[in-house]
C-alpha cells in the first residue's frame, strides 16, 4: 500500500492517533506499537525544540539584525584604562541564521514524513494488515528504498558544504560587507538591492568597469570556444584521415598538453612571452624585430595572446571527443554518398558535421560557460593586466571571475564580489537554457537514438 496523502488528506481522513502526530511527532507510531520509529520522531521534535529555544530564535533574530553591539573600547574605572568590549560578529550572525533556516527545512521534511508514516500505518491496519516493525523498515531501506538510504549522506553533505555556503554567498550581495565593514571590529548591515544598482547604473566607476569587463568576457568566451572547437575538429579530421600513419602517436602528443598541469604550462608561457623572454630574444637576435613585442603589456596584444595560448589547452579536448565520434560513424554512409556522387566537402557537411554537432553541441555550451569562468588562463598568464586607471581594481584582460577574485582577495569588497557572482550565474544559466533547447541533442534526440 502506497503512503499517499497530503497534509489536508491526512488531517481529514486520519483518526485520533494519526492526528495526534500533528502535535506530538511519533504519537501515531507509538500508539500502534511502533516504538522505535515513534521514539525517533519524538526525539527529532525534542531536539529541534531544544535547539530553537537555546540557539535558534536568537540565530533568526541575529539574521535579521546582523548584530546590534559593535566591538569597541570603554573606560573601566576599576582598572583605570580602556578595555575592549566584545561585540557581535555579523558574519557569524548570518551563518548561524542560515544554518537555523536549513535545520528548520530539514525538520519540516521529517515532520511531514512523520505524518505520512502515521497515516500509512493507519490505512494498513484498517485494510487488515499489521503495522510494520522497525526491522521491516530497515529491510525496506536496504531493499525497495535502498536508493533513499544511499542518497541520505550525500544530500546531507551537499546541504552542509554546498547549499549553506551558497546561500551565505548570495546573501552577502545584499549587505554592505566591504573593507569598511569587517567583522568583528565593525558590523555590516542589509542594504537591499543597492549593490546591484551601484554595479549596473548608479556608480559610474563600478558600472564603467562592469560593462567593459562583461563585454570582454563574452568576446573572450566566444573566441576561445569557437577557436578551440573548430581547430579541434580540424585536427581530429587530419589525424583520422585514411592513410595517416602513427595515429595513436599524434593523439598521445596532443594529450600531453592535458596531462601537464595548466598552472605549469601557463606560467612557463608567461615567462616565455615577457619582454625579456626567450621568444622576444630569439626574434631580436634573428633581426626580425627591433624592439620587444608587447605580448602581455599592450591591450590588443595581450587579448590576442591569451586566446592563442588557450588553443594549446582547449584543442586536445575537442580533438579527443571528435575522434571518438568519427570512429563510430558507419562507413556505409560514406560509401552510399560516394556512389550518389557526393564529394568530400558535401559528405562532411551532410554526414560528418551533423553527427559531430549532435554530440558536441552540449559540450560546446559547457565550454562556453567554462570559458566565461576561466580563471586560470587569464590570471596565470596576464594577471588581468595591462592595468586600467578608469577601472575599479581591474585590468584590460580581466574577466568577471578574475575581477571578482581581486575584489575578494585584494580589496575585501565581498559584497561587490558576491553581486558579480550572482550576475555571472544569471547570464550563464539563461544562455545555457536557451542554447541547449535549440540544439539537435534536445530537439531530435529520437532520430539519433
């Protein structure tokens, strides 16, 4: 028998024992001799009430106020000098408040499970069955409900280490938590949408930095994604062409760029491309240039350089994926097209590319979003430079994600960094949903099954 029923149905059709579970968790189970299950529900209710009375209510109040007593020093006549008075910590107030909300959400889930369990047992008994024992419940958790057992610990981990920090980061965007409001020395407070207004239009310096950096971020993401995608396909086609010898060797050589950690490759490239690096030295010694090329110091040169260097990192991924697709395209399709008089270009357009695009379109969307947040290439290669006097803590090659990092690590403007993080997330999720729904992988999945 299924344990169906919403709150209204349980309240309407439940008997006295079941309805008592609305007030005392586990009562319906205890009165039907399911003692262990009933005691567990009762213990959960008692623990939650104890937590709320001891810490929870103050945590929710502190989440609203973010602290009321600021740390400072006052004169103590008993010692004859100023002493430090411990104040509230706005950051801890927010964390404890969010934690209380998450625990409340978990408690509500357990509360609903308690009601469903009582109602299910009632229906079972009314149908002539017996109330399942705790041993029966354990057997179900290891058999029919084994998926729930296996998912419990990961979900708790996600809640503690992903959801809690994520909510905290989002809430920071609605406060004035910056360099001037650093706890525990100073309190920060809620400011609503002020940070978003400042970032988008009210503050000329911030908006004058955000929009140029956003434009460059999108240009970089498009250029890096498209270049790696097209050249990766071209390399895969060359390697997989009939008559090419030592194919595994060429693939292995290209895969070595993935095996070497990015930070090593990028730092080496940074040293090679600087003013006194090997590349400029060789070109000057060969008489090809009179002065060092500004690979990393001129705006245009630096932006082109990061796109070109990124090819070294991005091409192998597309090459490997495309190679797998090419090796799985039936040769019968090419033979039939060749008999019909199709040339190499037409076979590529009509057979090869549709197969490649169907599989790689979601990958390309993922790569585009990844390039929007590509911290390593920009930060390790140029550090966001060259610097710009008309930008706020950003350089001409900074992406939104590297600007966010500088605001956090260098300037302690956590509210602005959180605001940028939310805006990047909105841009990424909107593009991903729109782009994916337009791909063949979404529209014509059954045709390629």
